[in-house]
C-alpha cells in the first residue's frame, strides 16, 4: 500500500484469531508494539487474562485460551489497531474514506474513525466478549453454517427446525453462506433437515448462539456500558452490521442502539459490503479507493471474493517485508 490514495478499511471479527497474530507487526514497528503495550496496561487484572498479558496470549497462545470469546475479542481488536498503527508509521497508508468490521470488528472500524478512544473501545470489546461468554455458558446454544442457501431458504429451514425454541439467521457472510444460531437442539434438527431443502449444513465449534435472542443478557449489560461512554462523530462512514448502511452522523444514541442490537440481530456483512462498494464507486471521476483488510488473517478477503469478485482486498496479516 503506497502512502497516497483513498482506501477502505475492513476489520476482522471473531474466528480470525490465531496464535502468533500481531507478533511480526510488534517486532518490526514500534507503533504497533506500543499498541499492544497500551492494551496490556488497560486490561491488566481482568479475570479473563489473569497474570498473562493480552500480547502474550496473541503471540504465544495457547489456542484454547485465545479462542475463548472473552479473550479473542479484545485480542482481535488490538491486533487490527496495531497493524494500522504500523502501516501509519511506515507511511503505507492513505486517506480513509470508509470502514466496516465484521461483528466485533465494527468497534475497530469505529475507533479508527475516531468514534471511540482506544482504551474506551478496548474495554467495551473486552466487556462485550465477557458478557457473550457468560450468556453462552448460561444457555444451551449453537450455530450452524449453511452452504447453498439464500435468505428465503435459510429462513425456511430455521422455521422447520425451530420446534418452539430459538433458531434464527445470524450471519449473512456472503452469497450462499449463511449461519443459523439458536438452541442446540434446534441446531441439531437443522442439520438433519437441511438435506431435504437441498442445503449443506455444518455445526460450528463456537461457545454459544451468537447474534440471536439468547444473547439478550449480554445486550442488556452492553447497553449499560455504552450509555456511559463518550461517542464522537466518525470521521469517515462506518457501515453497521445491523442495517447494512453507514451509521448516522450526529446521533450517538442511534449508534449505541445499533451496537446493542448487533448482539441479538443478524450480521448483514454481505449486504453491507455490497452497499459499501456501491457507495465508494460513485462515479465521481476519481480512481476508486482500494480495500485493505487489517490483521489478522485473510477471512474478509475470502468473503469478498464471494460477494464481489471485482473488488480486490489487500490483507495486512504482517508487514509486507516481514
């Protein structure tokens, strides 16, 4: 990425975590290392981390700890911010014109847009992860990935398998890639019934039924915390997972509401990316912006290939010369 031009930032969500993430950024860029140090200080003493700092969890794992929702979420946020700080330090950034993040990645995008300070966003994400972990542990929930289903077919399967319990569409990741979330028994019925509708269904190894009504206790706790945090107008548009549209300017309470709803409503990533691409390719005569995925991993680049093959995403899992 050159130091000029317009760009769109894409920020990863839970599932992108991996042991060793962010290490090459921290080793090669003082600004990235400072980001990890600031996170270690801000989260010191939290039960989820004990006497092991966040940076050590990112760099050394083990994976069974890093995969925990209450650890993975602040770790992913920190890693993405560190990679952006590294790009800025190396003068390999440009003018950001838009941003989006998958689930918890929306907080990363909002922080980079100036809506939250780093510490406020980090602590919100850490709380969000802890509340979601607690909600998952207090309910028998799960998630099922569907391949080959559109929204209507996914809704039909959810209705057929719900059985009076909870089963809803939770993630619209890309065309033909939808995730259901709800009671574990309903998820098991969905796997059994999927073949009848010509859909492939695979249970996911997750802690609970994320982005479903079973996360309402987490949403309630997050609402209390968000009410106490200062939110400023984002410097560039950030797309909401809930509406698949940019957050409204000048209305911090609406932004708070959308972030609370995000825990219990579906993540419309595919629709949001389509809307984002249309918005930044507005035909104003300028070259369209380039899309950049912050660390870790390449999950969002893979999803974008399914959403719009003409939209190339450059991933920054580590410095280009690392």
